């Protein structure tokens, strides 16, 4: 049963990814990206990492997609069609990518992975303890650094997007 | 781990996703489309981290932590990139790559 669900999710993911990089309309491309992200969350649910799937759904599907849709609506007419690269360049890139996939897949299949058979469930408590422990193998320093990075990115985004102060057009209204 | 699915099939899936992202990154001419392709590449790497953690070292959590950090960095990067794009559009009224010759303020 899980096998067929995985194949369905993989099919949806690849078809929407191809549609996302080849669609001529901007907004549709973003919506296809949303399908890809939701199916990745489905894979996280399948391999039993519920917390990571929830993070994927809230941060990516909830946050980044909405940000991208807003930016598309701010900078584009919806009807406008994108210009794409020349056909020869697209074919050349596609051939290079297929060769790359071939190299990756042959390397993966020639390596003998030592798969552990035991299935353990990870609770959110384990992840929280691991993120905040400062002993051996603890991740508290990167956790704090990430919070500083998020704060810096937030302030930087506000400052950059605000741009120059708007000059008042006519002084009589002020 | 998923019943009946080996690690090889999932790694094949993420390789295909990664190269679709590379294809979009090279062929698109628009800043927001390039950003979408970068998101595809980052997501492929996140799935790789998680799957290798689950199949090879199921009693550890390092892959999950790195995935959370990658997601946080990707969110910060997207917010900054979109603010730069909006500011650029305000100044030169275009988000095509060929029109952007200067990043001077």
C-alpha cells in the first residue's frame, strides 16, 4: 500500500517540477512549485518524520509560496508571457541534465548502502532536546546562530524593500 | 522507512528533482523563475539528508537537524531575494536578467 502511495507522490512531484520549470506563465509556475513542496511533505509523512513534514508545510507551502505569489503579483501582469531561452540552448541543457542524472544514478546504484532494518519513531520531544542540548552532539550553537540569521534577514529585507524615502509631490497637501 | 521502497529509488527521485532544478536555473530568463529553481534544488538536498538519516542511521537525528537549518536558511534567502527583486522593479521596471546590469543603489 505504502509503495503505491510513494509512486503516486513521486509521479506528482516530477510532473509538477517539470511543469514548474517549463510553464510560460509566472503564477502557474509558482502554483506547480506548491504541488512539489506538498508532495515532499508527503514523503516526510511516509518515512515517519511528522515534525519535519509540519515544518515543510508551514514554512514552505505556507510562507515562501505566499511571498512568491505576492512578488509575482507586484511585478507582473498576470497575462504576460515569459520569454524563454532559445530552443537549441534548451535542448543542449536538457541533454546535459540527462547525462548528469545518468552519472548520479549509476553512482548511487553502484554503491552498497548498509541499510539498517530497525524502524524507530521520532517524537518532537527528541528533536527539541537534541536542538537545545549543549553536551556531546548538541546543536544549541547553530540553533542560536540561525535565530540571529533570521533576525538579520528580516531587518535587511525590510530595509531593502523600503528603498528610498518617497519625496512628497506637492507641499500644499502636507 | 517506507515498506517495499529501497533507498535507491528515493535517491533516484531526488537526483531527478535536483537536475530539473538545474535545468530551470540555466534556461529561465526571469529572476523569480530562477528563485523557484533554487527552491527545487534546496528541497532535493533536504529530502536526501532526511532519507539517508532514516535508512542508514535510524537511531540518530543529525539529518533532521540539518534539514531544519536548511529550511530556515532557505526562508531567509527567499525573503531577502524577493525584497531585492521588488526594489529592482521599482527602479528599472523589469525583472529580466538581461536588463539588470548594475546593483548600485
